[in-house]
C-alpha cells in the first residue's frame, strides 16, 4: 500500500506525525518504508535521528538524483541500525522493518517530466513488492512532488496498487481553509488528479484529513485556566467544527486526530515508549493517537465507515 502525506502549509506536523505513525506501524509488526519527497526540505533524517542525513544524504544517490536518473537505485537507511538515538537502535522483537529513503543534500524542487514519472513508477512497484506499507512525505502545497505522484499512480502499472492520501492540518481557521483549498480548490489534488488520469470519485474516496496539535477544551491539562478562558476555547472549537463541516474537512472526512504534545512543540522527533513511561516527557494520549492512526490508515473498514 502507498500512503501519500501532504499539507497546504508548512508547520502542520505532517512530517513528524507521518514519521511517528510509520514508527508505530513498524512496532506493530509491519514492514514499512518512508520516502522523503519533500524535495525543497529533505529533513526526515532529523526526525529519525540519523545525524548524517539530517538534510538528506551526501551519497549522491538520494531520491532527487534517482528521479533525475542520475543513479540506478536510491539510497536506503535502516532506522533500527542507522539511528544515532540509543532508544531507536536495535529492532525490537516482533517489530517490522523501518526504512528511510532520503533526499539529496542541496536538492531542490523540480518539475514533473515523463522520465521522472517513469522512475517514480519503477520505485513504487519495487517497494510494493518489498514492503507492506510505503509512506511518501510530499512537499507542502500544490507542489511538483504531488504532480509527479498523481501522474505515476494514474499509470496502468500502478492501478492495482492501493493508494491513499492523508491531508494534514492544524486545528485553526487558517489551516482548515488551506487544507480544504488544497483538496477541492483550483489546481488542487482532485483537479490535478483528474487531469493526470484519475477519476474524481476514486481519488476522493481514497483521501482523508488528519488534525494535528488539537487542544481539547476538557483536557485535565487545562484545569488551571480561568472559566472564561475555557468557555472561549469551547466557543473556538465549536466554530472550527462548523467551519470544517462547511468546507468538507469535517468528521466524515477525518481519519485521525493528534493532540497537542509538549515534546513535539519543542522538537520534531519520534516519541518512544521510553519517552512516555520512563522519562515521562511525552503524553500517553499522543502515542495512542499515533498507534490508532497507524491501524486505521490500512484498515479498509475504517475508510468505508467514514
């Protein structure tokens, strides 16, 4: 299965949420692969704490060079073996593979072309044979990366491969409107996908929204707020619920929600069980949200009942 992660704005938590969801999938026993298609800022290596790839790989065999046909195979990093974070080193018993395909240091955005689309198709077909789940982290907005993968997944060779889209947004007015525009607006995912050969309904049925950094007005962590502040938060939350529904970003199109977590406010990283139970710096609710989302994105029933 291919999962495409996108957002209309930077700072949505798209990459760090995607990384944590894939990490939880691996811990659940799934063989997974993370592709850094954020061509303008290939920094997924920093989230996985792989120091030599914090800005992409220096091997000249990253995804930039691969898609430009400058190398035969893209560079791979085994997170369990290559991470410089002790709590991530060594594959836990029962865990699946966790592989990162980084971009190239100094690489930037580039437009779609027939050969780049063909390279993308070849890569997706190989990964489909090897991994149960491959997550492609795209550049934000109406990007070249999005255009390339929409063209690739419309090709006959990939029509039998299940592909789904996750659109990330923070729980604010601006982000709700931006996420809606990215999907439904001019030159958005649906319009571009149809132009590339997808059918509108099939693409829409394989797309869901993920809310990040969501503040629950009834959370125990907000008990120190004054009653007028809590009332205002509840009013804001209700306004957002109505806006999301009006803009087709509401409950029936949402597959997951991730609460605001103090760790992720300060550092984009994987949250390990050690961070929750031993160090007690991260919230259990955040890990539970990641674990739930990891299961739901591959569960056909979860998508059919939305």
